[in-house]
């Protein structure tokens, strides 16, 4: 297919199966007109559903600005982490709170699926620890944290 389309002026290529919601796709990208960053943002924010989940969970506990910052961290993790590392004075506490919030979002989003299905979507290298953190109810207790920040290791 790549060779067949090589000479054509193609901006987007939508490959789908019979059950894929083409109408939804067309609705979401109809206003992009070749703007790469706008398209990337729609993909990163899952067409607004991530922000919706954050608002569902945290509208009573976080300010609008805090919810927006959490959403942006999810949309652009590498970019935002580098900014936060230089701006935040108590990075250990920020990591702890952010991890608890991210896990709450993961639990909320994955609640309609079986644990087995969720496990299959996790990165293999981190699946066990992510699953343990997601389903560990002791994490929610604020009086006695179950973990502390020592260092995040990235590959």
C-alpha cells in the first residue's frame, strides 16, 4: 500500500476494520485541515475524554487550574515533567500526589474492563507494578503512605 500511495498528496490515511466508527473519526478531525499540532493534541487528549474523566474524579478536590495541569501532564508527559522538575520545590511530595491521582484516573477509566483485559494493555516491563498500584486500596490512606519516592528509573 505504501508504494501505491507514494506519489499521492495524502495528509491523513485512515485504515479501519468493518466495525470501526468512521463517523466518529470524521467528526473529530473535520476541523484540522493539515495542522499537525492540532491533530496531535486531539490524539493526546483522547478527544477530550481524559479531561472529562479528570473533572469527574477531581472537580470537588482540585481547582480548575490543577485539573488542567494534571490533564496536560497526561497529554504531554515528557515536556511537562521537565518543566515541573525545575519549578517544583518539594518534588517528592509532588510525585506522591501525582502518582495517587494518576492511579485514580487509571482505576476510573479501566473500571468497565476486566483486570485481565487491563493487564494486557499495560507495558509488559511495568505491568506487574502498575497493576499492584492500581488495585491496592491502601494507597488511598493519606495518614500512612504505602510508598515513598526514591527515584524514578526510565529506560
